[in-house]
């Protein structure tokens, strides 16, 4: 599957492509990462009840949540016409790469769409990712930030109302609002830069992530595991593809404790300095490690 495009060589190493809709049929697996936040996870799941193009499955990649999350998934599964699966690992600290690997190993789709469980999507989210999908590329989606005073009421219905979104933007309840402009026939940007890499909204062909052996499971704690994967994607030969107004999610504000460890910094630096794209401690080590499904 590929997107039809016309390429223009831009400045500063960028490659601009004009986007046209129209893709071949491909099975898509959405993987949603979560940890002990069933309220936000329900909001995230609700966004997939009204997709223009439904995914073939959703897999909840659970980094050690308690029973409330499992109960929500069991109740929600009856609402969807496609499988809603639960892949769980024991809570041993922030290990997003590990649990994503387990979910990717379980996925039946040809195409993987990653989302965090504190993000809400509009009805075009899946179709946008599939429309942008292109051999030799991975897609980096964009985020609109839902600020603290709006997270209590914001849901998928707000995400699908253009008028409501702009009213919220004008009253300071949203930021990064330039991504709300709906211009699907504008250009996509291709480059091999780590700036802007966020696995909370990213997609790629399963065969490509398997080829680099998935996320590096030596990362423990917040940060850099997604940039390290992107770095190895580049060395494998993939290009980052970004569209400023498509494949947008709405990230819900929450308290954070983002402390980037020296080890995680060193792991990214090592990947950047190396020509090797295959990660030794990756998806191949967790393929048989699914604890709950």
C-alpha cells in the first residue's frame, strides 16, 4: 500500500509531497498504551466508536494497571464490532517500550497505529493514518493539547466539532491549535530528523518495526525510547512523514513527573552513533512474554 504523491525537494533536507487520498486495503491494529487511568482510557476508546474507517482491532498495552482497567476493557469490548484485546505486564516502573513490543507481537494487522491512553481522537484518525501510509515511511502524528481546565468535560464529541474546538481555542482551553486547520490536500513533509518524535501518535508497517526488532527494552523510566526507535528506523532506511493537519490527536493535560535518566540519554546517544538498526533486546525477546490477553 502506498499513498499517491508528487515530490518537491525543499530546503534544509526536507522533502515535500502533495497528498492525495486513496489507499489500498490494509489491516490496521491500533495499540493504546495505558497505566492506571481508566477515566482517560475510556475517553480514548470512545473516540473509536465513530471512526470513518474502523481499525481491525484495538490492543490495550497495559504497563501494570490494576483491576479497574481490566474491568473497563471487558465492559467496552461489547461496544465494538472488532476485537478489543488486553495485553498486560507487571508494574516494574515505566516500561512503555516493553509493553508496546508485546502488543505489536500480538497484533494481526499489517499496519500499526500507536496512541497513548490520555489522547482522544476524532473520526478521521484511523483513515488519516492509513491515507498517509507509504512504503519506506513511518508517520508522525500531531497533537492538540487540551488544557487543565477542559480535561474534565472534553471527549470525542468535542474532538469532532470544528466550531466547539475553535471556541475552546479562543478561550485558552486548547493549545497547538494550528493543527485544527482542515486542509487534507496540503503538503506532507518528509525528513530524517528526530525533532518532534512522539510515540503517543505514530504509525508504521508491522514488517518495518519487526525488521528493527521493535522498541529497545533497556529503556526504563520516561523518555527517549521513541526517539531511539526512530533513530533506528532512519538507519534501516525509513523516512519520517508528517502532515500538519491530518492524523491529529487531542492530548489531555495531566500531572507529569518527566525525569530523563542518564541511562536513557546514553542509550539514545549510542543509537545515534551506531550504524546498526537492529536492537538486540527488543521485540524478539518478548514475543512469548504475553501475560494477559
